[in-house]
């Protein structure tokens, strides 16, 4: 789980490439546990109107979680725009859940970033 969290934050703004299923679900587990801890801490404040820990966590997690979801969709050969399906109440979330549990698809390689340009051939030695 620690490796998935490191990977998520190290690539927090990378929307190219792919994320495998295991890394994605370890990331989701870490996010759920973090929200559980933040909710407990907010409840300890007993204010009811202010939830500073949850708010801070949402701000910290939003972009890395979005990027992780897009890369997971790339891994199953879907465009990252499918993440907007989450805006459809209930059905969009179920659709994304279905996509996220799918195994990797080999055609998802099309979303990998291009590798470095090949080196030009060496000039022939001067005679």
C-alpha cells in the first residue's frame, strides 16, 4: 500500500501512461483509510460545522486521485474522459466501478508516453 501511495503522489499530475489494477486499488484503500481517520479527527472537534481535516484531505487527494483514475482507465484501453461519468449520479459511479475492476488490456499501450527518440546512427569513420 505504501508503494501505491508513493506512486500516486509522485505522479500526481501525470495523466498519460497507465496504472495497473493492484496499484489502483491499494491507492483507493489508502484514500478510504485516510478519510476514515480525517472523519474521526473532525468528529473529535465536536464542532459539527467545520471539518478541517476532511477538507484538507480533499484538497490534497483530489488531483492525484483524478490522475490515478485516468491512468487506470487508460490501462483498460479507455480514454480518460470516461472519468466524467462520475458526474452522473449513481449510474456513473457504478459504470466507473465496473471499468476499474476490469483486467488490463494490451491495447492500452497506446496511452503510454512516447519513449526517448532513437539516437541517430553514428557517422562512418573517416578514411
